[in-house]
C-alpha cells in the first residue's frame, strides 16, 4: 500500500482525492489550507488528516498557482520532510500537469 498526501481539496482536488481513497492500493492523507474543506472531505471519504509523523510515498498537489506550489513544497516546510527516500510529487492544476 502506498501512502499518499493529497494537498488541495477544491472543486477538482476533492473528487480526485476521493477517487484515490477508494483504491485499496492507497492510504490517503489530506491537507487543505482551509481546515473545513479537509474536515468535510474526511466526513465523506476514507482517509486521514495530514500528520507530520506520516511517511509519504508521494505528495499530490491540486492547487491554483505557482506560489502555492512553492509554499507547499518548501524543503523546510511541513510536507517535504515527510517524504520517504525516493518519493516524488505530482501537480495538477487548471494550467496542466507539471
């Protein structure tokens, strides 16, 4: 089972994270800068809230702009230190995949 952190639970991110959570191959943790969105997602899907002690195989971002990406992927931030060695990240946005 792969441990995933999904960041960004807006109109696109919430159902995308839900789709991943329905797959038995993934354990999904979620984070949103608006806590209510994460709480609402957790009431609808199987998953957990982000915890800094969780080791993640991947971080998936569904955020609106490059500044949000840079903020969430800061090396000294709250998410990148949780990645397992060799892990990666994926970004989805209206601007495309990067």
